[in-house]
């Protein structure tokens, strides 16, 4: 995996993997002393196709896990 993402594997980044049917998700990340894998399987429905981006912000990632499909994201406040 280090060959695919040089310098990013141990940076604390989350790596999201969806299966072909988009009803299983695995999240892999390094927590400082080992890798952690989260696995979620949906009983009904699929995960959003909006999550196929190469990079997700925290809000979009949490919505993906909850099964929310955003139509349009707008910030309430500008930073």
C-alpha cells in the first residue's frame, strides 16, 4: 500500500474501500501503533456514489457512513 500512496499511509489519513455492489465499506487508518480496520455492511440499500471522489472532507465522510446522499453542500460560514 505504501507504493500506491507514498508518505500517506502512516499520516493518519483514512482509506475507504467499497465493494462492487456498494453495500460493504472498509475504512483503514494508522492510529500510531497499528492499523485499524472499520467494516460496515448494509442490510438494505447502498452507500452513496458521491463518495467515489479521491478525497473527502470530514462532513462528507460522516454522511457516507450514515447513508446520507447530499444534493448540494454549502458552508454556513466562510473560513
